[in-house]
C-alpha cells in the first residue's frame, strides 16, 4: 500500500476527528532543570494547558542547547564603571628654559621690565659721564664752563650756578685728603649705571631668567636709589643748591628701580632649588669690578697736584704782622697761624668756608681774616662793584669786632654767618640802594649803629686794603695763607683737603722754614 505522503495527487491530511483528538493528547516536553540565582520550586511550575478541541497541536521545536551552569556561590556583581579623566600636568618646582621654537619666539614677561632698566641705566650713564667730565676738567687749574641742564651735554655756564656750587662743595668727591680733588661721586654713579646696563642686557639675551637673577637686579637698583636720597638731602640741607645734572642722575635711579620691579613681578620662573649664595657673590663681585676698573682708570688719567707747591705753596707774605688791628677773628682752633683774605658777599668765600668746615682741618688752624671787599665803593683796585654792598658789610664786621682793644669773636662770627646766608639778597639790594643795605645791617645788628659809615671805620677798612697791597696779594678772594705760605688758587676749591693737609705736615713746615727769609717788621699807620 502506497504511502499517501508520496502521492502528489493525494489530498491534504484530513483534520482529526473528535475521537482522535480526544485520544491523542499533546504532551509538551519536560522542562529542563536550570540553576538560577533565585530558583523556582518544581512543584510551583504551571501545569501544561490542555489542547482545546479543534486546535492544532503545537509543533515540537528543537530544544535549545542548555547553558553551562554557573559555579555555586554568590553571583559576582560588576564594580561601577569609573570615568577616567586625564591627570593635570604637575608643574615642577623649577623649570628649565623651553627650547622649542614657539617658546623662543614668545617674549618673556620679564622682558619689558629689563628694557626699562636698560633705558634708565643708559640715561644714568650719560648724566654721570657729563658730571665726571666737568669735574675732571676743573682739575687742570683752568677756568671751564659747567654743564647744567636737564638735557645731557647742554647748558654750558661760566658763572655761578647750582651745578658749580654742588661740584665745588666738599660732598662732591671722596678721598679728598689722599687724592688731589678726590674721586668724584659721579664716577661711582657712572660705574653703577654701567653695571646695570650690563645686567639688563644679560637678562634680555638670557631669554628666560631665573628668579634669583631678577631678585638680584632689584637689590642692585636699590643702591642708586639710596644714594639719591642721601645726596639730595645733602644738596638741599648742606650745600643749599640743586644741580640739574644731579637731578637727571636721581631720575635715572627711579627708572631703573621701577624697571627692576617690573622684571621681577613678570618673572614666572619657579623656585630654584639650587643654592644661590654663590651666584649672588659672583654678581656682586662683578659690580665691584666695574667700580674698581673705572676708579683705576680715573686715577691714571686725572691731573695731579704739583708736589713742590703742595709743600711750599704759591708765594708767601711779605709780612704777616697786624700793627693796625685790621684782622678779624674767625672760627678756628689752636693750630698753626693762618690768614684768610675774604669778601663777605663773595660766593666763592662762602663755598670755601663750607669746604673748610667739612674738611675737619679748621681745628688745626689759628685763623684770622683780612677783609678785601670787591666793591669799588671802597676798593680802588676794582673798577666796578663785583659784589655790591661788600664795603658796607665789611664796615659792619669791623664795627662788631671792635675798633680798638680785644675783639668780640662771637659777634663777628654771627654777623659773618648772617652775611653768607643772605649774600644774594644783600647784593641785589645794594645794586639798587646802598643806603638800604646799611639800614638793614643796623636793623639786624643794633651794635653797628653809630659806627657804620663813620670816618673811623672807613679808615680802618682802607688800612685793611693797604695791608693786602703791602703783601702783594692778588685781587682775588678767597685766599689762604698757612704760616707765610700762600695756598695755590686752584687748591682752595677741589684740592683744599689734599693740599692743606700737606701744608700742615711737619715736612711742609721744614720746607717752608728753609725757603723763606726773615721779613722786616711792618710799621703802624696813623689814623687820619
């Protein structure tokens, strides 16, 4: 019998009858046992549903391959996933300069400050060079103009000025007793500013300086700032004059200090763990070398004093006696006898008095003064009033000192100091009205009333001038005679300390005593 499945003409399988469906019940495959974290009991599984009449039995699908059973124990829980972020770069304590092209092209934050220091230092070098050159020119014993302007190299002046007063003051140089004229302060300023030019240029070429370099630069610029404060105070309080060239040097010190602060604040280099003491010592030594080299060069090429004139002077008095009592007492000590020829309204005499006080050598002199006013109102040796009012003030000095007998030293000192203090005012007033000056003198010093302008005091002033003529004294003030030796004119200003200390030495006393012959005694003149 043929299988109906193989017969293509056979009809499809007929549906089972009710009795067949009833007898053939579909039985699903038994569920496989599967171990789960939370297993369900076998008896709790639902019963297989009965096949409804007329429904086709489900086709048996192949059972899937059983999964491998996990090992007994707790189910491992996966740790939470952490978000990994890139770590921030840690900046080292000290960074070496970058070598890449971008770092080399980028300007360092400290560069603008270094440029400011360089400009200020170059300006300071210019002003200090002008001042040093003026000082050196006056060491050749000739008269030269002095630059006095806020523009370097401009403002040449021949007369009196604040710059000349400062340069001729005892505070313009150091080592005045060891070196003729001393070593000018401006030379040290020149050396310091030249060193700052070197340091600033080094920072600019360095690219990225370390913190130690900019720290030292700030400390180095503090030196000119400190010197500015000191010498500005001396200029105002001691000298009583200001110098435009000096003010340019002061201004330069402010510029370099501000620039150094800018460079240090802009320096973003980290802390340098290496010791810096050795480097500081090296840099300080470089600065000292700048000062030492310039000082040696200055000493080699600056003019020096004549060794012979330093011991015996430039001429001598014919006779130092004072038979007519024309000399006035001056502030001095108990040392060697000395005579100063002066004009109370002469600016150079005032400056000489200031230098002599500052030198500390006044106490080694027994000093007296001879009045020599450069005013044609009483002095026939001048054709014009070089210092108007000098005759009136000279008469007042003779009056307060005492016309006869003992001299009033304290009153003389007081009036002379007053005249020095009011020189410009008195000269200006006398140029307009000589009587106004005499009235001012009588108001300030009542003791001169009844004496000032009288024939007696005028005669005494004439005798003072004749004493100068008898000793062949040049028409010039101030002049200083130590013993009988006349100090050279150029030594009364910049070379005062150097020359005077040698004139007071035992070697000079011996040389002067052997070269000067005894002088005849002077005759006393009768008063008219």
